[in-house]
């Protein structure tokens, strides 16, 4: 299979040398895919790596592909060509997906002259065309991003989750979150007086509030579009078992592999840009050594008001601009005529 792949560029050859010098056999990061490995970072095109992956061997394929919006790592393409390229990758991903496996495609909007096209809506038919079954369209909500002036600022992206069959791995208990009212009891019926909630916690639902990786985030690197490790940990824990393979065709800074190996899974990914391959390897190595700083899965979202952050007090006078809306509420101490 290897001999069918296109020859390595000078940069890729240098990257191979760098990787082989950096890692010991114990936690080897391989640059070619084999089922006998545990960690694979393929420095090249994902379609090439996918060719080397046996059919039905991946339990979870999770990725955030380029959105075709002109980021430094992509060329803007005609939307039809972009979708064609995505379809090629998805076709290979479906081939490599285990019958009990899941595919999660994390996407935002394609923006064309100010008009948005939610990418999940145009990618959905490709997945459905393979007979995949959609289980959730998860809304990932975050609070930071571009400030738009001619539409509401985008503060969510989606993860579309598909399974190959109706028999699929779903470990809900592994990702339960704290109940809002753990002390609540049934007040009537045969269970009256007993606690009504699951003591293991509640289903996290399909709206996930998780900070995105912007400048103040502990995981921020020079990559413009990392996803946070905790986002992928939730998918790894719920959709795979220990020892399973987790694959990310558009690996970026290695987040998916980090989340996978942190929980005893195997991780593989491809990345074309040399500086990101290097970053991914460094971060994975730090994860192996226990030194990678990440935001913990169970940390509540920072609330600057509750934290007493002094910057939350507006320096400008009351009754102007932004504060006017709040001041109409009795909760804020003043009622004006509605
Ligand atoms: C949205 S970013 C993914 C970032 C990643 N989720 C992370 O946490 O770092 C998409 C990545 O795919 C890479 N990429 C683009 N085309 C690719 C291809 N054909 N094969 C492999 N990687 C590719 C880009 O260089 C970019 O780093």
C-alpha cells in the first residue's frame, strides 16, 4: 500500500526525521498507519493516510475540516469543489468505520459575501447518502469570536453525529454531568420520597457550553482553529471503549489524538501543514509525559460577575447605551415605564 502513495516532499522528509529522533519506542508516534501502532500522526494528505487504514477498523472518526473560508491552511474553493473534496474524504471514512462506530463532523458556517451557509446542512446529504443514521446535531455554544456588524455574532457551531448501524457504542454513564437538583424527590406514586434523579448525573444533552480556544484559553497555540480537548474527550468517552481506534483526518494540533490516548484509546490523524504536524507531536508528547495543560472537563464556565472581576462594572454613566435594557428590569433596582 505504501508504494502507491505520492513521494514525500522535502518538508515531510524533514518532519519524519524530526519525529523519529524525538520519540522512544514506548510511546512511539508513528508517521505511517498500522493497526499495531497506538499513536499515528501522518504528515500529509488525509486521503493518502486513509488508503492505508483497513476497512471497518475505526470506532470513532471525529474531525473539524477546513470550512473553505480562506484560513491560512486552506485555499478558498468553489463551493461545489469543496463539497466534492469533503465527499471524497467522507467516503473513505465510511469505509474505515467499524459497524458499531460513529462519525462526528464538527463544522460552522461557510460565509459568502456576508451570507452564511451552515456547513452541516450541505454536508448532511453526503452522510445520509451512505445510509448513516444521524443521532444528534449537537450545538456547541461558546462566548467568544468575531463581532459582526451586519448580522448577529456567531456563537455556536455544530457537531453532526452519525452511526453506521443501529447497534452502536454509546456509554452515557461515562459522560453524565451533575444534576441541577440532586436533592429532588418523587412527591407521589410508588416511588414517593425517593430521590428522582440518577445519582450518576444527568445526560449532558445536545447543547454543550464549552469555551472555545481563543487567546486566554490555556490550550491556545498558533493554530487559528483548535477545538478544545474537553469537547473531544466527551465524544471519546461516550462513543468508544478502551483500546478502540479514534481517527481525525484533519488533525491540526493533535487534539483528537490527545483526547484518545488520555482515555486509553488509540489515536490517528493526518495533517498537511508541517508546523502543525510539529505542534501536534509536541502536544501529544506533553500529554504522554503528563505536562500538557488543558481545561478540565468538569470545570464550570468562568462567570466574571460571580468571580468579582472588576472589569464587569461599566465605567460609563448609567442610563446610556448598553445598560439601558438592563435598567428596565426590577432585578437591577430601577423600573422605568415600559
Ligand atoms: C479546522 S483545522 C483542525 C484543527 C484541529 N481540530 C485542532 O484541534 O487543532 C483543519 C486542519 O486540517 C488541515 N488540512 C487541510 N486539508 C487537509 C488534508 N487534505 N489532509 C490533512 N489535513 C488537512 C489544515 O492544515 C488544518 O490544520
